[in-house]
């Protein structure tokens, strides 16, 4: 998996996980708080209706209910409006709390019925129930009237459900010095005459006589409600809420805790991701610093197949190349010193001997010294050519020419060398011209290095052949091969063939083995002409060097002189 895809997948996973966790935790929190809010609202409704019912039941009237409504509204945060059956509003918590009345809410109205429900005894009391009901009606009418009167007089009232069939009884609980005159005006009325009670009993027994069990009890309760309607506090309608109520606000603390938890998880995931990403980057940074300070042996782990792994491998290849270049440079300096030390020491010895009169300056000695100086000059010239070619500063004078002419010129130039070595040197060229574009002098120099090298490594009686051919297809590249029947080159030595000062036969010296720079120079010249040199060799059979040159130079060659373009040079 590529590094980009892996990072995207990790970020996507982190975002999805954080979003899902936030959504789930928020939903759970909102659901829980909504459930708690609904439960709290139900408790408020129950409290409001129960306290209002208890007030009317314990006072026998709705008069003076305002303070209770105000206290309930303040405690529950609800707007409370109560009205009677005719729609007349008795109390509004907004008005009681000093606020402008708001538009009513959309919640369904609630019914509060404070009238007592008769509690009938079980067992064998069924025949006496009508009489007990009449007594309950009479007692409740007197008690409710008395309680309402005490309430209007500002007296405190206590209630006990100890009357007939559970009818409440009321007593004056106020202090003697407060509202005493009003309390005396609220004296209980006397019981109804016995004859009247008997008549009521007979009427009730007749009305409910056909009913049995629960039906009789329901009938008696209905008659009780009808007969006490004149004195009992009437059922009221309670409306809660307003249109602009914001409702219960969600708790901020749990939401902050959820956000903090998700943020902590996201930060932990981001830290893990950044650590994973930055670990190889830090390794690359440290290795590059070490490389810049001269530690060319620094490498970085590059095991992955993603972009970071490829970057590590590229860095390692660059470090390998720099290290190899440094080693080549050190080896080059050592090779140059080695190549020049011995002949210069010889020249010094001969010159000192001549100065001291140990030797006589005869023509043979002078010719030998001159030849040695020319050999050293050749090494210096070759080094200069190679340095210019690799730096892209070698000047080329390009023109159109025929590859056959190059081959023939090289054959002619090396005929004497080949004859002296007993080697047959020939050229095989096609009848048609083989056009190339380049510097004829530099190309002859490169080809001459190959031919001289082939003659030098071919034993007497062998052959060296220069072959010219045109590549397949119209406008194909020109191919110039130098084929010999020499000793051949072992496969292990082929990679070093173009190294500077390298010789396949270490026993050869500068006289028999050349300077060791000819193949390096030839390769650089061919590379500057956008061509290639290939070598194939078989020990005991011979070696073939093949130079491939384009018919025309690379793009932009026309009209300019300069090197570059090869593996060691920069186009100029």
C-alpha cells in the first residue's frame, strides 16, 4: 500500500471514528437528558395537580389559591393558568410573578377535581349504604361550607378524613388573636332534621335500589357529587407552559466531557500517525546531516514499498554513489601519484647522474629520456581530456561525416603498429555511406583508443577488424565495431573495464599496457555524442567493442560546440 493511501486511510479512520464516537456519545447524552427532562416534566405535572387538588380539598374552596400557584410556578419553572368550567381564569402565574402574560402553550389542559370520593365499607353494609350516603352528603355540605368560610376569613384550616365514608372534617387551626371575629361567624350549621334525612335516604335507595355491587357504589358516588356540587370546590382546568418556553436546557458538563474525550482520542491518534510518518523522515534528516558532514557510510532503513520506502532507497543509492565517487577520486589521486612517481624518479636519477658526470649524455640516452617525458606528457594530456570531458568543458566541432571514413582513417593510422606486432588489421565497411554527426577528431581519438587497445592485447598472428554497419530501419544509428582475436577479458573484469588506470593484465606497465585512461576517454567522448559503447568478450576467443552513434546528434546539437550529456558530464 502506498504511503499516500496509508496516510489517507489512517486519517479517514481517525475522522470516522471521532465522528462516530461524537455522534454516538452526543445522541446517548441527548437521549438520556431528554428522558430525564420528560420524567422531570411528568413529576412537575403530578406535583402541580396534586398540590392544587390538595389545596382545594383542604380549604373547601379555590379562594386564596394564588400564592400556591405562584410558589409552584417559581419552583417548577412552569407557567400555570387555572380556570373554572365556564372558562373564567382564576389565577395566572405570569401575573402573580409580575410578568406580562405570555401566549399559552400547546400542551393539552389538565383537569383537577378536588371533590372527595366516598369510601364504602365492605361486608354486610350494603343495605345501610343509602343512609350512610345521606349522612355523608349532609356532613360534607356543613364541613365544606365551614372550611371555605375559615379560608375567606384568613384562618388556617386542618383536614382529617375521618368523617362518614371518608368525608373530610375541618378544624380551625389559626391563632386566637388573628381573624377571631371571622372565625366566630363561621360556626358550623346544625344537622338536618331527621325527617328530611329519612326522605333523602328513601329517595337515594329508590334511585340506586336496582343496582348491585359496584354499580350501586357508582350510583351513590354520582348522587353524592350531584348533591354536594353547590358547596364543593368545582373541578378546574389547568394549563401549563407558554409558546416561548425554551424547555429544560441540556446539561453542558456531559457534552464538554464527551467533546474532551473525543478530542483526546483524536489527539492521541494524530500523535501516533505523526510519529509513524515522521520516524523515517527524522532518520532521513539525521542521515543527510551526517552525509553533509562527511559520513558517507550513513544509510537509512528502507524496508517499505510506499513513497517513504522509495525515498529511503533513493537516498541510499545517492549515498552509495557519493561514496563510490569519493572512493574513485581517492583512487584516482593514488593512481596518478603511482603512475607518475616511478618515471619521475627515474628521470631525476638520470638527470642527477648526468649532472654528477656519472653518465655521459649520448644520443641513445637522450632519446630514452625524451621518450619518457613524452609518455608522462601523454598521461597528463589524457587526464586533461578526461577531466574536460567529464566536466562538460571539452570542445567539439561537429559536422556531418561518414562512419566509413572514420574506420578507414583509424586503420591507416594503426597499420604500422599492427604490422610491428604481427597483427592483421583490416576494415569491413558497407558500400553505401553511413552518416553520423559529430567531431571527426574526437571520434577518431575514441576509435583509435579502441583499436590500439585491441592491437596491444592480440598476439602475433591474430587479427583486428574494424566493422561499420548501419542500424535496422531508415535513419538507424551507425554501429562501429572493433573485433579482435586476442586473449579476451574475464567476465569478472568487464565491469571495471572503463575505470581509470585499470588494466586487465596487472603485469603490463605503461609501455606495454598504455596509460589506463584510453577506454575511459573513449566512453566519455561517445557519451558526449549521445552514443554508447558495449563490450562482449570470451577468454581465449577475443573481444568486441561496439560503438553506437546516432545519425544526427541529440536535440540541440546543431551549431554548438561543447561536451556534456554523458554520465559524467553536463551539457554545455
